[in-house]
C-alpha cells in the first residue's frame, strides 16, 4: 500500500540555519504530495503541494520538489526563524476516487534564537 | 483560519461513556474526513464522507461511527470509551472526493479517565 517515510526528529537548528527534512514515499501510480505544518496547540495547515513529477511547491520560504526518480519530496528552507518551530508532516494522496491523505510520522523542528 | 470548525475543543469523560464530536466543513466543501492523532500511532485516517455517503474507511474501530448530514456537517460518535481512545481528533474537508488538498480544523482533544 501507499506509505510515507520522513526523517525522525527532533531537528534542532539555530536561527538563519538551512533546513532540510527528508521525505520519501511509496505509491502506485502518480500521487499528489503535500507538506503540512502543525504549530503548538493548533490543527494542521497546508504548507505546500506538488501534483506531478518535477513540480516544485513553495510557500513562506519553504520549498519541496517532487522527484519521481528518487520517490522523494524533501522540504527545504534557506533561513529558518524561531517562528518556524512546529511539527512538519509529509503526506500523499494516492489518487483515485478517494482523497485519503496518508501521513508520515511528523518531524519536530525546534529553532533556537 | 481554515474554515473548518470543530466542537468541542476539549472533552473529558470516563471509560465506558459515549461522546459525539462535531465538524462543520468549509463552505462549499462536500467531502469530510476524520483523523485521530495520538503519540504512539501518529495521524491515523478514520473515515471519509462525500456528500452524505461514506467513501473510504481507515483504521476506525467498531465502537466508533460517523455520519455526514444533508447540511454537510459531520459527527463522529465514540462509544464504550477506553483509556487508549484519548487523542486529538481532527476533521478535515475538501472540495472534491479526490485530488484536492484537505483543510483541517483545530481538533477536539479527548481525554478518557
């Protein structure tokens, strides 16, 4: 079945450091890929998405490129801020009639001033 | 604000009891999803409804049931509650039943004592 694997956290960085959170997936066909972010005490917010190979999703300085050859969708940001501290979830929708979103386990990012 | 409303925000109840969680989707969204988030299981898909009909089922226990009403709001019923049911329950909605991103509510935190 479809699945998502992302790097375990926590990831601790200093402000203005470069961020990479790795995500790989297993899916049949052509899934759509997403990154969601969960700030403390809140629900999940869609951060960015990509729906086909080589698409780059971007939002708020975060980027991720849909790499079909390596089945990856790594999240990057050039310069993190304290306000980026949150849990980041990689997810996919496998397509078809159902929109079931399958999540990775989440990666906690802690940015220190 | 995602536009998805969940009530109540917090619920504390005893083992063996029954509770109902309510979700109002974003205006115009026809599909509703329920997820359970716990420390040991991560984010688990429970069930999806589209325009009143069940579309997909995930790891939903037989003690749990859900429905989507004609006005598109949804309720998740949890019965014979156990300590292990303590978790954050999220509702999400999307425009279509396939291929569109999900928008999440802020969740209902259920504590079973």
